[in-house]
C-alpha cells in the first residue's frame, strides 16, 4: 500500500470521477485506475462502484477513506516537521472563520503570514461556529475564529477569548423603527426577524437575550449567511441582529442600539494536540494581548 494510491482514492472520492481525479493528481487516467485496481486487489475489496454515469464509494471504500486521509495528513505533517527543524515552515494551514469576525483583521493576517511563509498552503473555510469547532476537534481545521454567547466554551479544543461586544438590531432605512433613537428588546416583540437557524451559536446569542427579557419573537426567515440576511432586511422583510463591531460593513442598513443588547464574544480555538509547524507559526504571529 502506497501513499500515492491513497491520494488517488481520496481524489476520486472527492471528485466523484476518475477523469477529474486524474487531472487533479496530474496523471493519466489509465495510471490512476491501474493503481486503484492494484490497491483493491491488495485489500481484497472493491473501493468504488463504477457505472457509466457515476462513481460511488462502496462500504469498504467508506471505511478506507478516513484512514487514508489520516495517513496522508500524517505524511504531510512529517515533512513539515522536518522542514521546521531546518528552519523552514511548510505544509498546510487550514483555518475556519465566522463571516462576522472583527477582533482580528483576518485578511491582513493571512497576507502577512503568506509573506513570511510562502511555502505554506493556506485554506480558509467560512461557516457556523459549532461546525468550525467540530472540525477543529476532528483535526480537519487547525485554527478557527468563532462567535459565541459569553457563557459558552467549546469542548475538546484549546482556546482563548478574543473580544466581547454586543448585538444591535439592523433594519432598512425605510423601516418605521429607523427613526427611533434607542430601543429595548420589548420594542421589537411585534417585528418579524431574520436570524440564523435554531441551535446555532449565532442564533443562541439573540435567543438567550430575548428569553431573559421575557420577550417572545417570531423568526420568520432563517438563513445561514450574513449576505442573505442583509438582502432580506434591505427589502424591509424583517429585523436582523448582528454584532455592533461588524455592522459598519453594511453601511446601507440602519442600526438600532439596544439598552438591553445581547452580549457575544469572539473566540479563537485550536487543536488540543500539538499544533503543526504552520499552525504554531500562525498562532504565534497573531498580534493578540497576552
């Protein structure tokens, strides 16, 4: 069993196509197919069901894929550790971030890191806090920037608080409440809301505050991205709740300050296991207070 064979299996599983996998791996398709067939003979099981239309993992392939990815990650980590021992940072840096992170200027940090370590392959995944924390626990992400209720702490990862702030209500300039100087949550009880899905950390920040204030509200529109939320609010379809430090990114919407505003924090997490050389370099290079 060879690492190259594992790379071919992972590529086929991810692309769902032998031709695209061969292009991704920079080999001819016949060579890729031959190596996968050779591996299947060694394992004594077919890894893929092949038809004229699609390629799917067999149960044996489903069992093999996670171990193959782990082996490839371990090999890449070994190469990166050797390079770090000679004074060069190489390998992969897999980051995750909520769309509303503001405690760190992430694009600027990534630019600075890339200039210092040009041989590191950087990937970034945007998503919900709970999904990103789980990916850090699983090891598919090295570092993630989250937004959480102030009493929340992700389990199974190392982390630190970056900043605390509050949420504000956001409406279209044409909304009747746009003329109000300051409100509280009770003033919003009759308004339809645009918010994130229930169970998400972003939704919990608002839900906990409304519950504490004894206010029932209707979330008419559940979305997964800030961009879609802003588009609905611009059409005067509802009220949104967003971090006060982030709303400057949406200058065409009107901000309502709340006397009993929900609190939130931005939180940085990384693996509880020793970080890779690239992840360690990124964490040490962040301009964060001790």
